[in-house]
């Protein structure tokens, strides 16, 4: 469990509430993002998207576009350099005539200005051989298959005990199906690339969550050595997973720069992002719970149905969090997947946990209702010190402290039954709770720490700050390890020319990079000590590589936990739901910077409110495209949708998860929010919304279902046949 | 192509532009003022918000030739701090009112104009068509700022920053 650590160095920097280092640049417009990069001779690329969902390109006629003044080139399958590696079909632009989703790049125009490029892109004529397409996820489809295992410790299906027998004998049962629609990341910075070739080497300014990984992928695509490729990402305007794996615009820009012999800029339009930037798969999830009358779980079954494209092996694993949340002797979690003629889904903030915990935590609320037990108390009764899946003890699991602290701060005891009425009798106020969890991963990284003759420190690592405050946190970690003032530490990130590092994703950035920075600074400190503290005039430097350290098998199960409390007002006339209060209490290890950590947590919770009430990707089965391709049709929460959101944390330090004692915090804020809101809506109205978002349509359906259930209950009570 | 004169941040610029060019592209591509951002290019996200004669506009939906033809004065995020940091810029830093920072230039320009609108007692749908000047409550600020999205979810902190400088 949680351990105390004695810090030899320490400067007070770790845990200090300091503003993010790039703040002055971000409020003055000086911060340069990929799309802001200007180069002499820059040309612009516009995309020609496929107009069919399935089939192949039979002809591309670029003549009209090529004749247009200012057009430099038209690139398509018949006029494109061959790529060295084509195994990732989503990146291998124009290497095949096959079309497997609507909007796939089939040609591109390179021109002197963005206006000319876009105009000419509409002049490119494309002929297709059309084949039938399927784009709707169907749990009865004949070609459903098991999602792939993700390594020996992460099988796609898990089963312990005899779930069916335990369910049939359980005195209290819940059996419900929950659905979530496709979700788009819509980071406000569109995916874009500025690329140029020089002496056989490739340099890109890229909207990426991982400069080192992107460099390696480009090297393989073009068959050149990684040291000939440089990926620069000084500032990235949000990612949420969509900028983790490179997207097609990167390969297109590199190819276009080759063809044009000039630097080029490719920035996708908001509409294209819905197709090319990835999205979270829709899910259909059946959760069955069996419990004793006191609420103790005897059986848990969670089966998730997901989709992927013809070109991607991505899987969401929505049932995975159920493996570690609650103890039950009989458990199963399964994942089914269907391949469709759709764009490739990808990781999105809390892949698996975000949709999965909506289902599990809604089902737990249904169980609390069925047992007549307070929902906070139900979760406390099913808490566990060991991970039910691996059997390992948790390195730290303070879910109970989060639930108790949150209940007290939120005023959970005032939760009224029946719920309070809105003014004028127009509706009701309800309160709901849900738990949050995120697994903790660390990936190998390298770092370099250098001190000059005057004691000023520079830390270098190919990390990237996508808005998390990574520069600031890494400076705090370095200052603390070295025992020097924060103002003496400079941090360089955002460039693959720096020591290779893992990506900003899966809540792993700060813990992975921070471990490498700690080790580099420890080595530097040891070297300074060996020299008796005297600094040579030329300074000193030390490097680290955490590959070996992180290869050791885990002795503990490592997860962050939390509890979210929502208060909603439901207008029973208009069916409008407003979230009036939201509180999250999290167990996230040691907090490196309370300012930026709080921003991450409330930012995740805000995205959770958006998921609960607003966001809904809608695919058109006739044509196979998203109807919801812009920010008017795909609604994300704005100021007026988001009320008082507050986040805090319990005391915790977890040195199994990182030498700083910290856990990753980027994702946990979005986990559980939607369930807390849906559970609050049920408390307010008695309507159980199992299909997100909680909009007027789904509320009307839930109201009708509640009416049917009540009528059945009356009939059963009167002894009538059903 | 059209020859135009654009007054931006107190300086006059002589430009030759494609008549289809948005004010946003003129600022970014022709003048190198890349503070205003292209987030959606159809007036949904607010990242491109700048001030035209003191009023907030989506520069992605505004033609450069139209602004030049009207002789209007444009102020971008770069122009807010000409006489030292603007108090809203300081408040944004103090409240950590951003994460990735991509929407921040638009949020700042929008907030500057919003405070001006409120001081002129322009009503909002939160206050209703009242003849009395609405008090600038947090609810008012949320309503009036809702044309600027922040996907990182810094709304709480942006509202706090604006309330810090509101009269």
C-alpha cells in the first residue's frame, strides 16, 4: 500500500502551485502551433475525399485542376511516389485503388495558396467502381469476432467461476444494455503538417502527441534512417488521443513536399477531421450483476460490442475496467468487434474506461436501487484491497476515501427522497454518484540533464506539451531531484532531435517522462557529488534510459481512482437536463502541480458533461458518412452548458507507480462523469437513461420504459398475467 | 486580386489579396499575425475571434476586402498588449484559464468585447430584454462567452479570470 518516502534532495518544487511556463506565450499569440509555421516558398495541399464508402477508384482525371493557374501538382494513385512500407493502409496514401470508407483520401492538389488548392481540389474528377457497404454496428451480425488479445496480461475475454449459475441463484439481479454513440475528439487545433525535404532528410512540424514515435513511423514509411527524420511540435492544440498515432495528412504532406520539391502545409478541415482524425467507437454493452440482499456482488458479467474499420486493428475494450473495479467471486468480461466500411476508430481519452464505466456505474446505481441501498454505501461494500483480475495487491486504492470525502463535501446526506422539486413545479433536482478509475502505464523514455558552470540546469527530452503543463511539471521534478530552485531549471521538449521519449497519452506522459528526468538528475547529482560539489567551468551532463527499469515485472496492480458527484435539474416539460453542480474527488498519487492538475481534472469532467448531455456522432447508413461533421451538428459543451465543476484529491503517494509518487491524471476526469449525471437524472425523475446522450429523445424513451415497468409491476402485484 | 489597406493593431498595411480571402487568412498568411487561429473556418468554435471597431467578429467568416472597404480598425490578440500586458491576459495566467492555448487568443478578444458590451448594458438571453443594465454575474458571463469553445474544458477558469477583472 501507500508508502512514505524520505526525500534527500527536495527543493519544495514538487507540489508547488506555479503557473505553466508557456503561459505568457499563450496569452499573447506568440506560441507557435504547426499551422502557424511559415516558410519561404511554402505550398498548400488540399484533399480530394472519396465519394463512396466501399469500392475502388477506376480513374482520376486531374487535367482541369492541373490547368488551373497556381496549381503545382495533383497527386493520386496513378501519380504518386511509392512508399517503402504500406502495412498501415490508413497512412499509405494513394498506394492502393481500394476505398473502404467515405472521405478516404483519393487525390490531393498542391498549389500556391490554400484558396487555389481548395478550388482546384473540386476540379479533380474521380471515377469509382462501387461495392455495397455496411456501416452499422449490429450485435447479431454474422461476422462478429473477438477483439484481439492485447498481450498476455490483457486477454480480450476473461472468466472466473461460474457466472451463469451465480446469476441464476442471486437474490438481486440487474440485466441491462447501455449504448454510447461515436465520439469525436475535436481538439480545437486541426490536424496539420508542415513538411520539407533537404538533402534526403525529412523535417516536419506536426500536430502530434509523440515526436519520437512519429519520427520512427515516417522513417519506415519512406525507408530512411530515423536520424534523417526530424519531428517538431513546440505547441500542440489538444489531442485527447487523436494525435497519438499519426494520421493520413502527415504522410500526404511528406509525399506532397517530395512531389512539389518545396515545403508544403497540409491542414485538415473540421469536416475532414471527423473522418481522418479517428473517433471513439460506438459501444453496445450488456451488464449483468448478481448480488446478495445486502448489495454484495456475487456475479458480474460485462460484454461489449464495438466496431473497427477495414484498415485498422483498433479495439476499445470497454469491459476492461470491470475487471478491477469490484470484487465478485464469479466474473466475466468479453469484447466483440465488427469490421465495417467506416473510418478507423482510435484511442480517445480513457479508451475502454470512459464508455465502459458509463455502463458499469449505471448498472451499480440500478443495483443500489434494486437493493434499497445508498449508492455510495453499495460501492463501499464492494471495495477490494486486491485486484480481482490479477490477484495482485493495489499499490494504492483510495476509492473509499474518495467516496466518503466526496459525499461529505457534496452534501450527499441531503439527497432527498423523493427528490426536490424545481420552482414552479416544472421538474426535479436529483443527485448521482459514480466511481472513476484509470490504469497506470509507464513507457520507456530517455532524458538528458545538463548543468552549466554557473549552476543553471537544462533538461532535454522529446516529450510534448499538448496542454497538460508537461514543461512545468518536468521542471518541478528536475528541481526537486537536484535540490535547486525552479528558476534555475530550463526544460526543452517538443522535438524528436531531443532524447527519445514516449507519447503524451494513456495518462502516461508525466510519469514516464518524469521517471527519465528523475534518473538523469540523480545521475547528474551523483556525478556532482563525486566531484565534491565543484562544477567544472564547462558544466556537466548526465543521461538516462528507463528501458531496463520499466521491464521489471509488476508486484502491484496500479490504478488511479475517484468518485464523481453530480446534481442535475430536469425540466419535465421541455425534457431539458442541466447539470448544476459537479464534484470529483480523486486518488491520483502525489500532485506535482496543483494548478495544472486541477485544470486537467476539471477539463476531463467538463468533457464528461459534454459526453453526458451533448455529444453524438451520427452515421448515415445510406452513404456511410457522419452527418455530424462540424461543431454545429456535433455539439460539444460550451460555457453555458457547464456549471460549477470542482475537483480535489485525497492524500496519497504511490512510489510503485513513479519515483515522484505521482499517478497520471489526464484521463480520469472523464471516467464516471456521464454515469454520475445519468444516475442523478434517475434520482430526479425515475427515468433510467441507458443510451447516451441524455437528450429529449432518450428521456422520452426512458420515461416510456419507466411507465411500462410500473404497469408490469402493478399487474404482477394484482396477480394478472403479464 | 484586389489591393486593400488594412488597419491592424494601429498600423496600416497595404496588401494584394484574393477577394475570397477571409480576414483570418489575411491576418495569418499575409501579415504573419498568427495569434488568431483557424479552428473550424465556419464560425462554430470562436478560435478566430478578433475585434473590428471594438466589436468581436469571427474573422473566418469575415472577408478581408469588406473590412478594408469599411475602413475598420482591427485588433488581434497581438494588439491587446501593445501598452503592456492587458489585465485580462494577466488574469488568464493567474487563473490557469487555458491548457493547450489554441482557443485562448479568441477567448481573450471575445472577453474584451464582451465586457464592453455588458458595460453598454446590451442585454443577453440570460438577462432577458431588460431595460436595466444586467449585473455581470457568472451566469451572464457563461451565456455571453458561449460562442467560444474550449475543448480542454477551461471554462471554469476562464469565467473566474473574467470575473476578476469585471467591474
